[in-house]
């Protein structure tokens, strides 16, 4: 509840999700924000249009370009109610990327994924990083933290403790910071 947020070295004020979207920050929530009866493409574009959106052919092309660019495995015309949990999460990531997010925050992204789905997700996240995206993952799974992150910020009971380079620490040290002993 205090501090500042810098984007490209400039302090910004974020008072709403629209403010965050406007400056290139996207959030993928643990509980997805999708309309089940809509297709993947409809879910993406309904957030980009104010009212009365109609999907045009070029929009499918834009979505397919994003899917190809990062190696996602998702059908833009598939209805959300027919998607697996992994596909829904992928859709949420594609959605924030289509909105122009350069900083993506993922809340417990592996909580309901299989080992194979986690590997696919991490491969996509690594491609996103290679293409200049910053990714913030909120998780308590330390083996995944060690596998995917460059830097770790530790919080305990909502208080900031420290930030360390992942290559300079281990799970034991992270655990000690997290629990306080």
C-alpha cells in the first residue's frame, strides 16, 4: 500500500485495470475471466472493443500471428466451454498479449496444470522473455521458481523481505526468508 511503479524509468499511477492495460501491464488471474459461451477470439476482442464488437477476418489473422509468434496451442474459434484448463490459461495469456502487454503478471499459473502442461507453459514464457516481455509469477512452488525465474522477490505476511538473483540462491534459502527462520 505504498511505493511507486516505474515503467520505462517513469513513475506511473495505476488506478484501474484500464490504466494498467494502457501502459502495457496485463494480469492473468488464477480464476479466469472468460465468457464460456464465446469463442477464444470473441473473448480476446470483446475486451478491445467498447460495444457491439464484430469479429472481422483480419482479427483472426492478428490472433493467429500472436499464437504462431509464441508457439501457443489454441484454436481461436473454439468455444471456451470446450477448452481444458490449460487452453483457458493460454487464452488468457494470448488475450493480454493482444492487448499490448509487455509486462505480464501470472497468479499461481501452474496450480491446476499437469507436469506436461507446465513444461509447455514455461517454454512459452521463455519465448516471451526472449522477445522482450517481463513476466512476474506469483507462486509458492519453489522448484518452479528456481526453474523459470531470473530474480525472486520474497514476501512474508504481505511484507517485502528481499530480492535475490535466482542463480545466487537455493530453495533452502528462499524457504528461510519466506518463513523467517
